[in-house]
């Protein structure tokens, strides 16, 4: 068995875990444990999260899918000519 640890502020740890888990079947061979807590910093409290994953020793489980195409780039065209709108009843 191998272990992966995702830690950081809660959104960073969750994003890293989600990118790793994408496309994997998390069945009974995979154990997932989470720990969360707050840390007092100069700017206030920060919520930290640790996700521990214990998985089989297969190279498939070591891979992380690249998520570059997960969020497609949206282009917006600006209409420079006003169009006339007709309302009918």
C-alpha cells in the first residue's frame, strides 16, 4: 500500500485531491481520511485541511490527470452596433 497526503488551506487541499481523484474509481481498496483545523495567523484564523489517501501500489494510482482542458476559455464578443428590438403583441 502507498500513501498520498494533500494538505494546505482547505480549498488548495480539496483541489489537489479532486485533480488526483478524477477518473479513478475510489472503491474499498482505497482508504481516505481527513483532518481539519484552524491556525491563528496575524491576519486571523485560517482553515487547514489534510486529506490522507492510502491506495494500492499500482502506477495508475500515482498519476494525476492534467486539468488544463477542464475549464475551457470563454470568449465574449462585444456588439458595437445597437440592434433595434421590435415588440409585438
